[in-house]
C-alpha cells in the first residue's frame, strides 16, 4: 500500500523554540515514527533569505534545526531531512506556479498585509513567499502538512495553487494538501502571552544553555496576585506553557496548585524550569554533540537531499511534460 505523504518545513531564521516544537516538530517526529507516512521535513533556507542577509546566521540556524530534530527523535532512516536549497527544483516549480497566481491574490496574504500595515519594505521574495511554499508542499504530493495555526493560510494557498495549476493545464495532477493542526497547540503562547515567535523575542528556546533558558522562564509575565491568592490557570501564562509538557494526571495536579492558592509565581516558574530541564535530559547531549560536528550535519543533509531530489525530479519531469517545457 502506498503511504500518505507528510511535508513540513521550518524557516532557518533564528532560534528554535517551544512554539516550533509543540506546533510542528513533535507531530513530525510522531507521525514519521508511526510508519504511516512518507515524510519530507526540511529547512526553508530560501525562505529565510527574505529576511536574513547574513551568511553565518543562516548556517547557524540551519545546523540548529538539524541538531534539534535529531535530538527530538527524528529518525533519518524514516524521513528525508533536507535543506530546501539542496533541491533547487522547488524554485523551478515556483517559477511555473507564478504564472497561475495573480498579484491581487498574493496581496491578500497575511504576511504581506502585516508588512504593508507596518509600512515595512516588501521584497519580491516575501511577496512570493506563498508560491514557493506551495511548491515545497506540492512537489512531494503532500497529503498532510503539520504546522501551527499561523501557517494555515499558507497551506490554503498551496491547495488553491494546486487547483490553479490543474485547471490551467487541464490535468488532475497535483493533490490538494491539508494542514494538520492540533487544536491544543495551534498557537503556543510566548513569555508575554502573545504567540511565541522568533520575531517577537518572547520565546523559550529549545536547546540553548541553561542560563538562557532560565532567563526566559523567569521572564514570563505575571500579574500582581500574591502567593496566597487563588489563580485561574486558564488565564495564566506559566500554566498555559507548563501544561504542554504534562500528561492528564500531572496536568490536574498543576491546575489544583493554581486554583487552591498558596502557589507563588516564583514556585510556578521554578517548577516549569524543572520540567523543561527534565524534558531536555538526553536530548540536549545529542543536540550539543551534533552542533559541534558540522561534518555530520552536512552528511545528514546530503543524504536527505538525495532522497528529496529523487521525488522532486519525478515531479518536475511530469510538470515539464504537462506544460510543454520538455520539448
Ligand atoms: P516557521 O519557521 O515560522 O515555524 C515552523 C513551524 O513552527 C510553527 N510555530 C508555531 N506553532 C504553534 N505556536 C507557535 N507559537 C508557533 N510558532 C511557530 C509554525 O506554524 C511552523 O509549522 N513558512 C513556514 C516554513 C515553511 C513551511 C513550508 C512549512 C516553508 N515551507 C512548507 C510547512 C510546509 C515558517 O515560516 O514556519
């Protein structure tokens, strides 16, 4: 039986955080492990260029994503873990899609509108971001795309673009992908209660040194309740982050602590820090070992790139045939 296809990417543009982990990485590891999917997990380094113009930062972010995924249990035997720019067919497919996508359609994209609203300069790469992302997804005929809710519109765009292409060339070729978003982690809050996001500087980093981790956890915004006050866990940022790490019984224990009173914010932060340090046990050593071994990271990416390129070459062969570019 042919397996369903999973495609998921992370932009190589900064420190990875628990929003990335709970929103997408954890699902990518679990679904890959299930054996039910052919998985393509990649580092969106072309996309990162829309904001990043710094050689060292790009390679640092790339290594960090590989090392983090390996530390979180992604098994390279069961997945193609690769760098987008190692499969330049993504840009070729995006170039073709650009001819079935209109300017007003791209002007409705959230990222474009946000930049416009802030009067920020929009480069063509950013404007065309959704088209390249559609190419990333459709290249592998994805069935599901595990992401956080901030990427929902992008997956909708990929679905639309599959339809635009199929209709333009009168084929039934590209499959319509679906976003895979888990309700409880669709938007993981940051230390200020807003969506955790690299660009907002409100993140709890996955694998940075303990000092950095501690600084982030201690920086979680709290209100003026006293230690004795009873606290509503659902409105509490510390709780809303901490619960993501817990099973049902640990979760109800934690809720009780908040609800009963006598649980200070200092204690709540110390407990969260301890939970995160426990979560990192075993993983952080794998991460550190890889981060200090760039040759190994390159080897992993080379192997993944070859697997991805095989499928991408097949897709582009079909596309060239359908469009007449094969002449
Ligand atoms: P990026 O790099 O911003 O984020 C990577 C993944 O992490 C998820 N995420 C979150 N989920 C829940 N709560 C949060 N606070 C949170 N912050 C980040 C994102 O939703 C994403 O799933 N455009 C993409 C990268 C990309 C891609 C693709 C993804 C390029 N091509 C093809 C899937 C398929 C991005 O910038 O994600």
